[in-house]
C-alpha cells in the first residue's frame, strides 16, 4: 500500500486505475468499523466492479484500522478528524472532486465529508447506515467493553459478540478499536443532512438490525434515493451483488 500523512497520522491507501477506457469521476471508498480496505472493498469485489466500470478507485484504511497508524485516545477518532483524513487523501492525490462510497462507520464518515467539504463530493453512497446517522452516539458504547474483554467467551451482548468476533477475524488492534468506538459517536442533524445537495443513494439490508431505517434517511436528503438490499443483514449486505449493481447504475446517472 501507499502511505501519506494526514495531520500527523499515517494513512495507508490503494489507488487503482480503471480497466480500459476511463469513465466518470474517481471513486473514494471508506470502510466500516473494525474492517479495512481489503476486507470491505477488495474481497467483496467492489474494486473489481468499479474499475471494470471504468472508474479510478481509491480506498484507504481508516486511522486505527488495517495498515494505518493506531491511536489510543478517543478524541483522535472524532468523526470530523476521520472525514478530514479522506479530504486530505483527495488533496494529496490531486483529485478535486470524487464520488464517495462509505459503508457503516464509513458511511458516517462519508456524510461528514459531504457536509464539511461539499466541493469534493460529487455524489454520495451511504451503505449500511440509515437514520441512525441522525441519532446521537452511533454504535452502542458496549462494543468497546466487548473489545476490551479478556476473550470472546466473556462477551454476552449479541452485538458486542458480533463486532468482537469480526475484529478478531480481521486481526485488528482491539485497544485502538475501543478508542475509536468511544471517540466516533457524533451524528448529523436533519438540518445538516438537508443541506447536503449532491445526489445520495442510501442502501440498507432488509435484515440489518444495526443501521436504522434507510428509507427514512434517504427522504432527508434533497436528492436522496433508497435501495433495499433483500435478505441481507449488516455483515452480508456490503458484498451483495445487487447492492454493487445498484451503485454502478446510480454512478452512471450522477457522475
């Protein structure tokens, strides 16, 4: 992976050229909590799908994740800081404007990016996040306790067990992730969402118990659309082929 420094934090990223003739704006991918660029976007065929559609694709590991620098102060993970990493990466690569696709926590970061740097975001895809974006706190704080438990066997909460098991699967730094979940608990108000003027696609699985209501969130955006990912929960929805197809179709219309 390539690396650059964002406000003193080392961020790892990939920059993949399109296959064949370029078509449309570059795409920036922002992964979810406890994941990384490879698990969220490469293994699920997103990078292959998007480059095959003629897009230059940039994906990075969020601070505290993957090959990016690990930080242990929750304040370092404020969502505005994480959105600034994304903006700084576009600046570093000389990309004035991109289409931004985020999943789960990455969708929250993407929404803050569109709020704080509207000139950089031509269109936005919010996956795995519904109206929980509008609610204070984000993911339950108990997930941090689950990450700090002596082992998975000590975790009783079902959502905590899900994220602890996933974090172990991705070989993540559990202490860094606990700081992240405590620090990235900001939300947007409906007024802030209504000021995001670019086209937005919200995609949430019908069996997703984590994200909140996607249709409700889509209605808050002036140019919002909703795609229902059938029979998929929060973990399954990200790689669903109908999800990818809907996003490619959306990108073809908006940039």
